[in-house]
C-alpha cells in the first residue's frame, strides 16, 4: 500500500461517514528507533527516524463534540465534554483520540469540535509506534483546524501526555517526538531531558546500504506489566545511586555505580541504560562523520544488552538477529519496547532480499511463524498533505 492509498482511504472514509469532503488531510508516521532503547524515560538519548508508513487523518470542524471513524473498527465513536473531562472514560483505540483532545484542553487550548476519519498502514503491535502516529496525526489536525497557538517543539509533550495521562501507558517521549519532529533522510537525535533535538544525516542509500525491518510476528508477551517493571527498576536504581535519573551516571563511573547497587537485577538494568546512552552518542559521532557501516557493531551490542541485561527480547527476535548477522548484516538489533516486535538490520543494499530469506529460513527451522520483512528509508514527520 502506498502513502497516497492511505490518504485516499481516509478521505473516502470521511466522505462516506459524514456526507461531505474533509477540510484537509494530515499525516504522521510511525517510527523505528535506530538505537537507544528504554533510555527515554531515564532522561537519556535516543536516535529514531520516521517510517514511510503513517496514519492519515481526514478532518473538518463541527458544531459540537467529536466524532471519529477508523479503519480499525466498523463503527464511528462519538464523544463530548464528559469523555474529555478526564481520563478513564473511553478505552480502546478511540481513547487515543479523546486523550489528545483532553491533553490540549488541559493545556488551556481551545480545541475545535471536529469530525475525523483515520486510515493507517503503520503495523499495529510491531513496536513501530502506531499509537504515537495516531496521536500525532490527530493533534496536528486539531491544532491546524483550530488555529491553535502550539509551536511544533511543544507538541510531542502534549501527545505524550495523551498516552500517559489519558490512555494510561507509561511511555517516554521518544515516539511522539519522532512522529512529529523527524525529517526525511535524517535520524532525530533527541535529548529526552531537555527536549533538544538535532537532525543527523542518515542517507543509507547514498552509501550503498539499506535498513531492513523484520517483523517477528511474535505475540507480545507480558509487555504491559514488564514494561512498567523495567521503568520502576530504573527509578529504584537511580534513587539508590542518588541521581535524578540513570542518564546522570557517566560511563566512566559505571563500575563504581554498579558496586553501590546490592541488587543484581538493578545492576543489570542500570548497566543497560548507561551503556545504551553511550552507544547512542557513539552512533551519532559515526553518522556525523559519514561512517554509517561502523554503527553496525553498536547495533548488535545494543541487542545483546537488551537480551542479557534488560531481558526484554524473545526467541523470535534473537533468532532474527543471529540469522541476519550470519547472512552478512553489519549490525542487527531488536527495536521498540520489547517482548516481541521488530528487528532492525543494516545491510548492503544488494543483500536485503537475501538477508530476509535467511531470517525466514531460520524461523522455519525453529518452527516459528513466518516473519515479514521490508526495506525502509527515513521519512518526514507530521504535516498537512
């Protein structure tokens, strides 16, 4: 499915549902995190880039309330003042839309009543931030429909607040920042403490390379409780070390910090976060110098750290990483929150198909359900089409 196909679906759904053409179309992408996993809520560094896949919102102002249609569900959902007065009223996919309205209103912004229709080609449940793409697309549409005074740098925090405060998912700000602030052909270097960003050139094709994404198609296992448990462990480690967040532990001081922690689980969690932050900085340095191939070992080291210290991988993603490396990939790692999801591999452009075939063969040998693989290029962030 092409980007224009998704936009056409959103426009057609709007017209079919509301009997008129939309005032406009707005889109926001999913994201893949090149490196920097579980560092965001530790005030650390991340390096995502936007996917070509995106959520498209067809929208128009209305007289009152909000109504939304999605290609994820057969019936539109209507909500008004009671549902956006506070969290906990709506659930399911519509909660992400209501959460955006709630977050904007809670920030003192006069959100316009609206009718919306959503279409998406961002894979759901693959760790590619389909929910952040939805929030970011809806937020962008409502801000522009209402002429709201909300500069782009402030938008990710409000989209994140929708997910944290209304939906109740304890995510960091990386996903929304990537969906809103990424640029085509670049990765977004984000300092999650200060919200400072820098666009890092990441034109893999110009270097004869490709980024191959492999969706493990593994069912997510214990993801909700385990994600929250990892966050609590990191907070506990930071508290015992007397720092505001694990980002404040320098790589040079890691040995001393680990000696201060008397809990082996906390040691492993802290080691992952501290070393992962350094891997992000090292990756940025390589990309700034045009040494894209040299980030490969950093990607693979990131995966090993997630597997052994943060314990968030599953056999399917581990096998995908091993098979990709055996097939000649420069580096490979799970991307996303973990317990399933996708693997990112950096390969020679001419080896993408063979690498995907090697992973598929390894899955068949292990009796896993077949994976899905495709090549991605860094795309643009949220915008009106």
